[in-house]
C-alpha cells in the first residue's frame, strides 16, 4: 500500500519560499509565471503575487486520460520568435514521472522552429521549471527549483496537497 504524505498550507508557503530563495540565489526572475493545471495553479499564483508578475495557465493532464492544450505563443515568447526572449517560470506541484514536463518541452520545441539550435539556450535560461516536490526517479531531470526532493523508487509515497482534500481538513 502506498504511503500518503499530507502537506499543509503552511508547508506549501514554505516550499514556495524555497523556490523564491533559489531564484534569488541565481539572480533570475521570470517575466511571467505559468501554472500547470491542476496542481501547479496554487503555487504559481502564490509566486505570481509575490514576484508581482503576471500568471498564465496551461492545461496538461496526462494522468487519467486528460487532455493537453498547446500554447505556442508561450513557446514563441521564450524562444524570442518575434521579440526579445522572455523569462518564463513553469510551475507544477510535483515532478512525478516526468511525463508532464517532458510533454511540455517537446510540444513547445515542435511548435516553434523545432530544429533551431537556439532551443538549447532556451531551456534553463529563458524557461525554468519549479516544483514543490521533485521525484529523483523521474524521467525529467531539468527541474531548476525544487523545494523538496523525494525518491519514489526507494520510498513509494503519494503526496496529498491541501487543495486536493480541503473539504476534509
């Protein structure tokens, strides 16, 4: 049976502060924040307010047969297709298997000059990834800011965030 770890609102606030500390140490600031639905929306909103930058949303739901919605305008922003490149922070609650973040990278690159060498500069420079929990066993290894690291290969667990069961609290 998978162990459940319940996260509180106060813990989420602390995790968001850890992400902010990481960006401060890197002297990196996004021009806007993108929250991935559903789990990334709350931490992205918190970061957006704290940093006083706009927030946008992106629907990527690979679990349970969900859907994905491309927003190639964001890819063009990051790439600098029509203007100077902008800095974008992609936020999710957890980098679990890596499928969501890998899908995003593949989608953006496929939709905007896919063979350009410029993409190697876009990732981790103009576009950075932040999660509350980073699973070390994930197939996505490009997380820039993670508040907590876990390893589900060694300790199988399910993180339950406060927005997932707020009516039971």
